[in-house]
C-alpha cells in the first residue's frame, strides 16, 4: 500500500532529514508516516506532546485531530473512525489508560484496527504525574476483562518511538486488533537524534477489505487464517458491529456456548498462533553468557551500559531486550533460561516483568526493581551482575 499523494508530498520534506526530537514527538511523526488520518485526544502527562504534535501536523495531510472531554470518548472515537475507514490513534498514560480499558476490550471483540500509545508514568492513581515508570506492563496485557490477546511494542529510543509506531499501525491492520505502543515517560520525554525515511520507502500494511465474492458481514473467519476481511461504514452494505458475543455474520448470540467458544478462541488464536511473526527481541553478547539481563524500554538503556562495563571486566554477561512486550517472547526467554545460570531483570516496577520471566525459565531469576521516577544507574545493574556471577 502507498500513502496518498498529498501525504507523500508533505512528508517528502522530511525525507533523509536528521532532527532532534522528543520520543513523544517522534511517535506522532511515526503515525503520520504510517498513514494515520484521525487522532482522538485527551491531554495527559507525559503523553501530551504526541497529541500536540499531531494537532499541528495532521491538517497538512488532510487528517483530523479532535480533543474530547475524556479518555473514554477518545478511545471510542478512534474505534468509530477506524470503522469509517481511518487509520486511527490515541495516546495516554496512567489514569487515562485505565479509563480506556473497556474501549480496548470492545476494540478486541469487534476486531477494530487502531493504535493506543501508553506513555507509562508512576502510579497507582495520580502518582508521580511527571515521572516515568514501567508498571503498566501487566495492565497492557490484562487490563481489559475476558479472555483475549494483545499486541504491545516497547521502544527504548526516540528513533524506535518513530519506527515502532509505524509497526503498531501495520500490526493493527494485519491482525485487525488494537495495538499498544508501550512507551514510558523517560524515553517519551527524552531528546535524541532521529532520521526520517523517504515516505515512499515506508512499508504500509493495507487494510484487507471484503471483496465482491466474499461473505458480506466482516466477521466470517472461513479461509482467512482467523483474520476476516473488514467492511467499513458508508460503503452501502449492511453490517452489525457489537461488543457482545456474535456469530460470523456479526449478529448477536449471547446464549450459545459454541458460538462464544468459536469466536473467542479465534480472537485469541489469530495472535497467539502468529507469535513468530509478531515477537521481536534484540540479543546482545549472549553466545557465551553465563548471566543474562532481560529488560525493555527505559530500563534497557542503563542495562546496556552495565553490560558494556561488565564485558570490559571480562564478565560473561549478555542481554535479551524485549521489543515486543506482548505477546510475550516465551520461546526466546525459555531457550535463554536453559543456557544461562541466572537472569537479572531490571525494571521500573516492583517485579512485573520479573514474574513473567519466572514462568518460563528453569534458572534463578534476580529481580532488580526500582520505582519513584528514577531509572537504574549502570553501577546498580553492574553490581547485580557481579553478585550473580559469584
């Protein structure tokens, strides 16, 4: 799929340009390059710059930015916009992410492609509104109710905020599902260099829509590997879209066990069965490692510094960085756990990622939590490496 001519013409001025941006700003530009045409907003620290940048830039590509009265309206608006044909997005943090959970569940059940950027901050409740954190790890996965799967990508640099936002849009369209950009306030408010690509070189996943010889209800899963093509509003064909349990023709059936079983197993399976396509990790110096670090996002940055310092001392340590937070990298983590003596998990929460790692490895796992709005120092992680190797 190619971007439309007006968008390409506008974005061409960025092609090859090197800029110095906040992670949040890079996220907004990534959405532009991904073809985002609707942003439903409610401002919240530390995600507001995504909305502010989108509000300024979307009109130049014939996109729409609307600020709503709250996060419930924002998530609802991007679901409606997606069904009207838009590639849509919202951004939030902490309390706003909590308010969006019912809408995210509705998007899962109705198979609505959209993107939600959650720039994590300290909690619970209002917490430390201006401080970064990583304590929404499990909320991103299990925040909405019922059996479901979710896709969440976790950038650790400003460039990745740009790149992974594009990936979020592509995954949303490919699997007809809401996708979460699981950022954090540290990298969201960090300034780094970013290089913009040529917009014509950006891979854009097209929305697969019902054609003339296919079932006309948009929820029929026959012969589509669990991801049915989509019908949009305004195309002259009747369709029924509901968050209730529904049959392949989209009509409600909230009583029949087999209907619910078939639907929910398909919604889970279309993501679970595609783990090898979705899950991305970055491996560093793991070939001879006796101790491994597993981290994501902001925590992976001082972890890399500690790894480099440890290697200079001749210590056999490596790192597995999670780029895909969900679905969890079960295979990669399990294989790593069989090869090393210990795993260290630095994170800006009280052990959420640590618990998930423990589920899949036979070796001891050392939790290295830090909360209160500060990232780990390299010396703190280095000390944990040295202790693990004793």
